[in-house]
C-alpha cells in the first residue's frame, strides 16, 4: 500500500534518487509512478524553493544526462537494427 507523500517530500525523494542513481527523468518517473513532467516540475521548480543546494546537484545530473542522450539514442538505434539484420 502506497503511503501519501507530500509534494515537497516527493520532490526531495526524486532529487535524491536521481543524484544517487544518476538515472534519467524517464527512469525516475517510472520508478516513482509519476509523469516525466511531474519529475521535471518537482526537481526544477519546486525543489529550488525547498532546497536550492539539492536542486543545483540534481540539475548537474540532468544536464549531464541531456548532453549524453544523443549517444544513448544512437546506441539504441544501432542495437535495434543490428538485431534486425541478424533475423534476415
């Protein structure tokens, strides 16, 4: 059974999870059962008012993930088509 968590507590928990795991917004959203938009709003806007230091730390991880996403996307596409060629 899920415990009701305040929005502020959720924002801090999301930020801590992203910092500890270096997971993406999508991964954090899936783990916490919320939308990607909610994760963004929590860690970008709400967290600034709650804990600016934590907000800065999570921003660094999100910026790093954003800079690397084109690499991950390219690797995923490469894997997709390499399996496709094996089946032919």
